[in-house]
């Protein structure tokens, strides 16, 4: 089957982010989801007081929202949830799970919302309808037959604070701390690194800081696709002439130019806002070297200034009063010469000096970063290097300055705040035990990587998934899937069908839940829920749309039903009272976490919500030393467990998401900003690498992990796209490339899979008809 020229699928995108491209993309998904009328009605209430929280990213929700407080991906997520399409019992009568495993992720979810509780029937290899009462009773029976530490309670990050609190309490009352969540796969490096360095596990920047900052540094985050609403405060900052300095391997359009879709003048005019004033395409895994280089430049400027009798560039008053470890950090920076820093970062000395010079000229500087920093072997140290950089000039604990990790899923930070963690040392055990009359297990539970290891070795026998698509999100997918099929118990709470539901194990239930956009009515009373955003702000919300089906149940009700069917009843946990009235759950949350959630019921309705305490902003440091800590990196090599330096045929791969995607959910097969149309089976490479390795743009290749040769890890076939990316680097889509990431290749201490740096080799491939069908849209196939 011949292929048409690859240019038919790759056309460089010339427009800014936002603008008409964003508007057309939203209209396309409204049409595709058959949600042209109810979605616009919902969007006017999205991220608004008395409205509902976006089901997509966790970016901050302002107290004075825009008229339309949603972005392109937020609108897609809302249309995806409010779709008129349905996946009911008749669908499963027609399709066995063996057949559905041949479907793409997109096709599975595109079929529509799940409508009925289902139980797997191994005799027919199909899901059959069941009643809620029977499902809860049978799941409880299975849980009682298993040892608690054989069971994992996974949370995806979309559940409310109320549901999350109940879920972790259920797991611990059952007898386990096996509470992995999506944070284990993205920002756990932040939680570990910031806690050690400044005494809080979350960022210190609030929305108000954007109004006062005079300089912003960006590292490893694609704002245009992953958190587009942030472009509004960035645009306002640029209008005040605030420099924005970006470090990212690929030039992302959202960090280059932006047209505000809510501005008639901008939409009708030819101009766009330049976002990044400097854009440095750092090599994959070169962030620590780049930050070290800027620190070195700053120290050299400082010494020159002092030698010439000029004012110091560093904030020595702050350093002496509030920090420790500075002398050791300076010695570590001095140890590295410029040739080494240039080689490891992929950037010139001049580029790093230019960035450092801008930093030295401004007094209120913030750092924004994403998973490009956290998903490395030394991701924790990456985060701590950002802190070091800020501490050098006292950019912690003052307005307009600080550190801002951009979280992914909408309540992933909040669920950690209310106890979803595998580490019992991070929860108030004594309060839980006294309030609810059970003993919290003392030993650590399983994080995501540990869970995968337990699935492989058979020590994990039961899995309960509160949302998400765990099987597609985790690394080493091709090894995990066969072992997953051996589970004794597989319970999935979901809104749509996905891959994790199709390998059922011995006993499986698929339980459809309400989305947060939908009305949640318990015993005739409409409930409200709450979430915490990326800036540590807690908000109250309320769903308003008609539920997708009469058989759907709220996550709170599902958790309560399973818990009541499983536990002995000796615990003092009022599951049924909580199901009827979510305010009683919030009262319990405030009793367990009074410092954060006191007076929660009234404060959560304040415009913009209320902020959790951030002692750093009062320059209080709850670290081991009582000070902010300069923590020196042990190496410039961020991924030294897979280092193959000198191997000329090895390319360093990072995984990324498309513009038409959120986490594992694929809304479509276009990546507008990168110019890709109708496919996800591509690998982005530097032109020099393509030629040097004997390939040409448009060639089909298989990607293979270049380490541990006794384990075959590969992805493809994929078509090469010549792209603006540093030499020796490549990029391809997540989750398609997850099979390439070894399970053991994860961040030290945080155990975040190091998916941003995987060494690969390429070999020629000839796609068969099935692979071609997955790779190309119908219009691109020559019959």
C-alpha cells in the first residue's frame, strides 16, 4: 500500500497560539461530540463562582474571572464529558473485550459515556449489566477475601476533595496505605524537592504574584497546550514589559506568540503578543547544567562588581539570615567549567550569560516549570536547582517572586492535601485514629512504580481505580499488560471506556460515575464539591448539567457503597451520612486538617477561594534546619542510570502530549501547533540526526530502547518528521511511547517515571495495513 508524501500530514503552523485556530478547534469537537448546544451553556459557568471546576488542568481560578474563563483544552474536556454519545449495555452485547482490545484509545473513548454498572462475564468475554447493590456486595466480598496489602487504591486526580478524603480513609480503614495517584507520575519530584529545600511540598506563587513580578523564567512546560489559561496573566505581564525567559528543547507556540480569543481587537487584527523574550532550546536532560551555567555567570558578575566597588548582585542579607548550604553550592558551581556546561546543556556560554544578566537586573522573579523538569532520574535535584537559583537573589517570600510548578490534572494537588499518599508519615495519623476508631497501617504503601512492580511479580492482586487510565499511563506498558490480566480483582470507576477496562482479570466491575459538570443530587438535595488548584487555592463548585444517565452514581456514593460492603462497621465512619450531605465530609476534613481547612464551609465560597497556608511567603522555613536550603546536585547528568554518552547511534527521546490531548485522553489526531495532521505515529528529529543516521524525513522507523537489550522495548512504526529540536534529541507522543520507558528508570526518591529522557535506537520499518490504519487518517491512505 503506497503512501502519499508526508508533507500532506505535516505543515508547519504559522499562526500564534489562541486566536482563530483555537476557536475552530473547539467548534470541531463540539460537533464531533454532538454537544453543540449544552456545552456552550456549560462553558459560561466553567471556573466561575457557583459554577463547576474545569475537568482538565489545575491552573488557578481567578476571583474576578474573564467573561469566558476557559481555554481550548478546557472546552474540549467539557465537550468530551457532555457528549451526547453513549456506551450502553447494547454496545457490550455487540463487542467482546477481545475485539475491543483492537480498538484505538481514541475510538474507545469517542464512543461516549458509560451508562450502567457492569460486571465482567468470562464465559462470554463481555461486560454484563448488574445492579449497584449487587456490585458493591460482590466487590466487598472480593476485598474481604484478599489481604489488604494485596490491593491498590489508585486515584487519577480528577476526584473532588470530598471523594478523595473518603477514598484514602477507606483504604486505610481496610488496612493498607497502597494509595498511588497520578502525582506519582508527574510532580512527586516537586513534593519531595520543595519540602526538603523550602519546607512546603507545593508552589509558592499565587495569581496575585503575576501582577507584581518583573521577570519570569520558564522551564520544561508547554503552556499553550497544557494550561492555556495561564497565557492571560503572561500576556498581561508582557504588556508591562516583563521579560520571560524560556528553557525548553522544542519551541512551543504558546511560549512564542499568543492571540487572546476573548479580545475582538486581537482576533480581527494582525498582531499577536510575543511571550518569550529569550528562548533557549536546552538539550534533553540539560536543565541542571543550564541552571548551573546561569549561577556561574551570576557569581562571575558578582565578583566583578565587588572588585570594581559596585553593589552586590546577590542578596547576601537574605542568604545569611534565611539559608544554609550556600558555600557548598558556590563550590559546586565553581567546580564546573564552561566547556562542560555548554556540552551538557546544549547551550552556549553567551546564551546562559544573557539569561543570567536579565535575572540580575530584576528584583521580583518567579520560576514556572512542568514535567520537563520532574520526569528525570534526578528530577528532585532539578527542582532543587530551581530553588537554588531563586535563593541566590532572595526571590522567595516576597510579592511577585517564588516558584510555580504547573500541576496537571484538575485536583491532583488537592487529593494529596487530604491524604491520598502512600506514606502514612504525611497524614495526621493520631487525629484519624481518634476520630474514626481504627488503626492506620504504619508501613509505607505502594506508589505507582511499586504498584507496577507488584503487578509484575504477582504480589498485587486487586486494583481499584478512581478514574484515569492507569494501564496506559504507566511505563513499561508491554510488560505490565500481560501481568495485569492476572489480577484477581479489577474495579474501575469511570465516565468512558478505556484500555484499563479491557484486561479484566478474574473479577472485574466497571462503575459509571457522574462527571463534575453534572448535577449531583443526593436524597433530593443538590450537593457541592471542592478542589485545590495549582496555586494552593481551594474553591467550591456545583455541577449544573443533566447527568448522562439515570444509573450514574457520584464518586462519593460509589466509595461509600463499596466501603460499607467491605468494612466491619466497628469504624466510626458515617459513610451514609456523608453520602447524603457533603458538608459533613468537609467538616471531617477540617477536623483532620484544621490548619488548612478551618471554617472551610464558608471560606471556600469567597471570590477566588481561599489559600492553604504557605509559610514560605512569610519566610518561615519548615525544613530540617529551619532555613531555606541550597542543595547541590550530585551530577550534571540528569539521567545517569541510562547514560550512553559517546554512542553515536543513540538518540535521547522525550515523550510529550499533543495539542489535541489531555493526559491519556486523546481528543483527536491533530497537533495543530506542531503542524501534524491526522496521526500520532510520528517521531520529531533534528535534520542533522536524520541524515547522519541514514534516514530521510518521511521514513518509517521502529523506536527501540537502547539499554537492557535482554528486554525488548519498542514502539512504532512511526514516521520521521524533521523538526526544530536540538541535535541528539527526539520527541514522540505519550502514551504511545510508554513501552520504551523501563519501570526502573525513575526519579530517585520520588519514583516519578523518567519519561523525558530515554535513550533509543532507530531501525527501518515497513508498516503493515493494520499499523498504517492506526497511523494515517482515511484521507491519507492511497487505496
